[in-house]
């Protein structure tokens, strides 16, 4: 990346610049950058934490002769990839909470990631007003930014999990809920109700249709 004349406070603007330059190359793009930002400290030199920034936009599936249409990448696609990333780092006690404190993200489509109740990153859909400052097309743009210094200090969990004598059973469940109900609440309720019988719960889709009724949505679990 070329050197900036101003010390950058976030990596998000940097990956958006790269996305804007490459958006014409394909209908689906996923990019990331690792680098330092500068956080001012009163009467002292700035802190220089290392950050990870991710940006995604485009279609969920590549179109081809047998795939004529595809849904757009959305908030939950990015959340799923972040879950895989954190799982690969062997991190546990991860929680997600909606947030409206990040001006660059769309209200209602943004979340904070915490590990052991400590904030480690944010992610969500880019705010329309921010998106207007770039030439990024009409599809949603998803962004995430994580503090690598904080992630480095979180102790990963290692252990041996006995293999169950019973094969796992995978279930897809469609649940109709009010629009105001958070996906995290649905996941938490299923885990609480299922107890030890449920090892993993993941939201994979949200569907809205006039037949369902105004103010409601279907969550695919």
C-alpha cells in the first residue's frame, strides 16, 4: 500500500480504496489487510495497534450454466466466515452483540465481537452514506476490523474431545419470529433448550416474504 500523508486511524478506509480499484474485475470480491493504525494519546506518542480488516461484496455463489441466480453476500455470510476464523484460532467464550456505535456501519446490521467479555472487533454492512463516497456498485459491502494485539493475548483452548458413539444428526429448522428478534437470541434459546444434546447452532439464512406477514421473518437454523 502507498504511504498515506495522514496517519490512519482505521484499516477500513484502506481496504475500501483497494476494493474500489478492483470492483470491475469481478462480481464477487473478498479482500483483507493486516497493518498498524495510530491511536492518539494525550501528551505522548500514539499507540500503534495491529489490525486485521476484511471486506466482502458480491454474490454468494458464482453464476454458471447451472447456477443462473445467486443471493447477495450479506451480514450473516461475513459472520459465518468470522466464526470459522475464530474457531481455527481455538478461541472460545465468543459472543456477538448488535451495536450502533460504529458510524461507518449500517444501523441494525452491525455487531461487536467479544471474547471473555472483552471487545476484539466489529463487523457489519457498510453504511449507505459511507458507501456513497466510493464507486462500489449496488450490492451490499460487508466489512470487519479486528484488533490483532488483543487476539494474540487471548489464550486459545486446546483439548481432546472424545468421539461420540452416536453419529451426529444435522437438522435445518425454519422459525418465524418478529423482525425485532435478534438471531443471537434464537441461537441462545435453542442451545439452552437442547442442553447437552445440541453441540452447535448456526444461523444460515433469513427470509422475508409478504406471505409471512408484515414485521416478521423466517430464520433458518
